[in-house]
C-alpha cells in the first residue's frame, strides 16, 4: 500500500490514464516535471535507482533523455520529443525506452490543473497497440510511480513560501 492517490486505468484498446493529486500549486508541480535538477530528486522509481542523465530541451521539437542506474549495475534509458507545451498547463511528448518491453513509441499527454492550491496531474499514455498497452499495464510501473510520487510529495513539502524550490 502506498500513500497518495495514484490511479491507473486502462481506456479503450490503446490508452492508459494515470492521475495523481499533489498538495502544491500548478507552477511548482510543472517545474518539478520539467527541470532536470528537480527530476533527479524524485523520478527514481524503486529504491536503489538514480537518475544520472536528465537532459531536457524544453521547447516544441526539443528532445529529452533520461538514463537511470541501479546500484547493482543495471541501467535503463528513455527519451522522446516535445510536441506541445503550454506552461504550466500541458505537456505532450513522445516516449521510447532504449530496451522497450513493448513495441513502438508512446505519446504522453500530461495535463496539470489546480484547484484550491492542489494540482491534479493527469497523464494519458497512447500506445501503438493493445498488446503494447497491456505490456505496460502488467509492468511494475505502478510501484515505481508510487515511490517516485511519494518523493515528489516530500520535495513539494520542502518548497519555501516564495514559490520556488530549495
């Protein structure tokens, strides 16, 4: 059981909808999703991993690249391209793992909406096929995201009153 309120739902034949609320304003949460120095502090998945490469060219047509390393020597890389950016409301990007366990590239649409100082993040992930989508549904994604989002909760709690990160 994990703290927080992450929901992951399969929709139609090719989509996964993932949503999670954070106790912080939309601009701060958007920054946490788009600034390498912040992503390296929370987007780590299960314990033992570090995000050693986090390169972001935040513009339409810009690329991003993440490479995680585990303390046991394993590594995992992923990258993509930004297709649409509406700061701090929406990000649309492609995503492709170096050694993907599913076929094709996915398209991720992430929407940040704020109500009463809390931000709901809804990510819609579109895959090439039902088989690709189901491979992701049955992966350990939920455990990794819950652990990462717990770290993000703690990072957001450490935010000073001026609205920026420490």
